[in-house]
């Protein structure tokens, strides 16, 4: 890895010459490939800074499940997510992961690093999209020292319909049995702290299904890490609930 990092630093000036750094939101020239301009940074709504809960949480069968988000879901974060996931700008994974990493708590050295498990895609959705956006974020978080990635820790064994417009009970029914722990990875999850990684946290239905599966595999604890979180049903800005199914 040290050799790769050295080579990357060596070719960076050439990359910057061929592809001048630009802000991914507005196109303003930047000094570095991996960031936003000052104006666009100010458009991000950081939890705890402008109001709203810094860390969302719910309980799964009595166990607290904190959800750490880099930003609230608003117009600026929505554009980044859509460019990343549907515009296939997968290079944004590093930027989004850095923002997520900044919101994650430091881990107890005595407990070891947590396991980073991405929310899974069904194989047909993965084939259509070509990549799992949550898995790329998990890989980048591992590179930032936030845990050990387990890309196939969870499996989505059946396709689910769009959850847009459904109530909580209907969403949970649609996801019932859809997400399971990979039988080959149960031993790697049992007794470990697990961080569930995704790009956007909306109603929490998918996260609840994943958390339930991980808890059933005897994970010591489960938390959620995401780039953008919808606050109060999307009242802080654009809401994923108003997007078409293909845009989620």
C-alpha cells in the first residue's frame, strides 16, 4: 500500500494537468481533486451545526442503533448522490466517505476496529447499475482506517418493489426476509461491532431489515453510517420520497 500511495503522489501533478480539479457541484476550479469549493461546502447541511439531531437513533428489540450522517438530505447533497449513483461518477466515493468518516466516533482500541458492511443490492440491480454505491463507500472508509470492510456480509436474496409512498408497516412487509447475513460471513460478524454503510438514510426500513439480520448473527453492536440523512420526513430540503424509483 505504501508503494501504491507513493506512485499516486508521483502521478498526481500529471493527473491535475490533464484533468484540472473542479468542484463536482458547480465546476469552480480547485486546488485539489478531492473536495468542494467554499461556496458549495456552505450548502451542505451538517447535522448538529444548523439544527436537527447530530446523531439519529432508534431501538431494535431494545438495542440502541445510532445513525451517523455526513449531511442532511437537501438540494446540494441530493445532487452529489445522484451524480455518484446514477451519473456513475464513482470517483465521488472518496469525497463522500471522507465526509462520513468525519462524523464517525473514534473506536475503542481495546475492542478492535468495527466491521464495515454495505447495504446489499439485489444481483439484478447490481447488474443494471454496475456497482454497489454503498460497497464503494465502505471500501473508502476502510482505507481511512474506520474499520475492516466485509463487502458481502449481507445478501439481498429477493427483489423488492419501490418503497416510495408506502407506510412503515408496508415497507417492513416488503422487506421481510429480503436481506440476510451471508452464511459464509456469520463467523466474521458474530461478537463484532458492525457499521452498516449506505449512501442515503430515508425512512429506515432497509436499515431496520439489515440491522435485524446482523443482530440475528450475534453482532455485538450495530450502527449506521451514511452520507445523507432525511430529517423530519425530508422537511429540510429535497426528499428522496419525491424521486422516481430509478433515482433511489
